[in-house]
C-alpha cells in the first residue's frame, strides 16, 4: 500500500508542477474517457436492474405529444 501511495504522490506532484494549460489537457484527456466509461457501465447496469424489476422501457404512449396538459388552462 505504501508503494501505491508513494506512486500517487509522485504523479500528483508531477501534475501539480505542470503549467496550467498542460494540466487541463492532461486532466481532460484522462477524465473524459473515464467519465464516459463510468456512464456507459452505469447505463448498462441500471438497464439490467430495471429489466429485473419490470421497468424495462417507458411506455411510448404516456406522452403522445410533447406538451403536457394542465387542468383548467
């Protein structure tokens, strides 16, 4: 565990030592694919959970038009 912490500290110090623009580019280059991957995995997992609980898809007939009707208007 100490080796992992030591590596992480070194990587963190290296990133913190970079100028601002390379920091932003590096963080975005890592975070965009990472966040996309996490969102994709969560989508697949939640879709499977919804199928298991019987809520696979929303009924397309629930909102036939894009406007919702409010009573009295």
